[in-house]
């Protein structure tokens, strides 16, 4: 699976695959605090394939303020 950096435009829905940029097999380093940095997902034509399980993982990481296997938060 590949890593995709969260690069929102405007409001930035975290479940919208178009708000992510493919960065490769190594997770990016992000500056900031307690915000979504990147997700690891299967590729769907250059954008991440965001499954319902990954949506839950993103929501849990953001609400618990902890990164997980497929969700990297900024710290």
C-alpha cells in the first residue's frame, strides 16, 4: 500500500480521495499538531481507495489524538 499526504483544498473532507497526494511507500513527515498528515491505502488511479474501515480508522485517530497503522497525524 502507498502513503498519501492530506492536501486539502478549502474545507478539506478527509474522506474525499481528491484531497490526498501520492507520496510513495514511505510515510511523509509533517509539521503541525494533532491534524491529519497522511493515510496509507490501496491505489485507485493515483488517489487512495478509502474503504469504510479506513474512514473509521481516520475518525478514530482524529478523535483519540493518536496515529494508527494506516493514519498518520501531525505532531
